[in-house]
């Protein structure tokens, strides 16, 4: 299980003299008042009318907004409208009506949300059994595991394993870029990725196969229509369509095509990813620096259960380089557990341990 996070005891003497938070109206659409409170991804409480409340949809780099219905939100500055009430103040200790719970981060009890504090090493042991238990627990409780993947997952021959996780109910949503879908679909149609055969050898004319794959999907109209038409018959995107797992494909300046399902407007793509990030009960990030950091910035560091209790949001970041894992943690996703290995090994081994965990619980996995 992930770490339980206790709520502060707001009856304690240290909170007795804390005032209500101060609010000022936003001066214009997308403009915050001077001195606005800038959020972290840690459990945050705002005192409103004498009651300590947590904002909805928490994440870092937001403002705290009290809407017309009296609901408290963590909201991106670009989404704040003129006149909306925004919390102002800088203190995180409750003295200005905002308290950020830092005590659970360290044994010392008090800390501060900071960047550039990671310790990641490929020499650290990888507890696959624990990760497998977390995934199976998430499935059994009806959680929402979000997977964030890069194209190396497809190139490294971990595609079959990813398909297995989708088919067996371990993926709530898939966040990726154009390339992941393109090369997965190329593999389905031509049995190559970037023109490489399954043995990693270049094929004649292979440099154009991903473009031919894109063209076939564009002709079908969408990925789902290409699945329905029998153009795409296996793989990650096929599994998402067949098992009704939502996916968000976001574009970049260098995308080929792109596929018709790719969201090319940057802010629209961010909004689409955010709709899944707010529901995430576990996150697995594999072989993508930019998508991992982008998703990490949208996540709280905790999950709020139905009974109001809090637990740490299990966040696993996998990459062959310490740099990616360190950069994610340095950007504030401090709850991320770094696994420094290649995508193929990670996916193969994790699947093995999940299968063992299912067997121990008397549950049979589906085939692919």
C-alpha cells in the first residue's frame, strides 16, 4: 500500500489564531491579482468562514479560487475569469489562512516544497513484487491507473506487454504522443517500427512505412474506425479501442502526419490530459521525459479516498537514464519512485510479477 497521509489536527493550539484566507478578485480573464497564493502538489487547506477546506482538483502551479457556488478549486491561471475570488498570501503555515501539510514528507516533521532535491540511482533495488501488488490492488478497488508512455516502449518490444496490461484491466487511461500510436499501428500493419523488423534490422523501403500507416488511418478517419475496418488488428491502440480505454495523444512540432486523433493545440492537449490526471489513483510513466514531466505537473502528490482520507499517489517513473527520473523529481513530483532500466525489461518483469500476484489471489489473467 502507498503511504497514508493524516489530516492535520486543526483543533491544535497552533491553529487557534489562524485567520480566514484573504480573497481578491481577478482583475481580468487569465490574470491573477498581485500576491496570489501559488499552489504546490501537497495537501493544502484553506480556512473559509472558520472551516479548513481542501480545494478540488489539486496540482502545483495553480491559484486557489472560490467560485460563485462557494466551491474551492485549484485552477490554472489561464482558466481564471475576471472577478473570480482568488486567495492571496504567501505563507504556507496557516498564518494567512492557508496551510500546506509538509509533515508527512520527512521524519523531521517540517519541510518545504522545493525543486532540485532528488536522489536517483540505477543501483537502487527495484521491488517489482510491491509494484505488482499496487497494480492489482488498484484494479480490485476500481481505481484509475494512468499510464504515460513514450515510443521507446514500442521500439523496445514491450508492445505486447503493454497490450496485455490494457486487456487485463490495469490501465485506466493512456497518455502519449503521436509517435507511440504511429509506431504501434505501423507494427500492426507492417510488422515494423520505424522500418525495423522484429529483430531490429532495417527493411527495404522501411523508412516510409510509418507514413503509410498514418495514411491508412487518415483514410479510415480515426484510430477507432481503422480498428473497426480491420486495418489495425493488434497492439496498444487496438486494445484501447476494443477494451474502451480512453487515450490522449498530444502533438509536437515535429510530428509526422499526424494521426487524426492527435490533439495539436497545446492548451487543448493539456486540458485533455488534465481530465485524466485529476482522476488518477496511480501513475506509471515509461520512457518519456516531456510527457512524464507534463503529467507530473498536473498531479497532486496524494489521492483523496471516498471517506476523505488521504494516501500518497503511487507514481512510478521508468527510464534508461537517471536524468529523466531526476528531472521529474526536480520539477516537484517528489512522490515519484524512479526505476532506472529499459522499457522492455521493466514491462516484461512487471508483467511476470503481476501474473504471479494474480495467481496468488486465485485470479486468471486474460490472454492477448
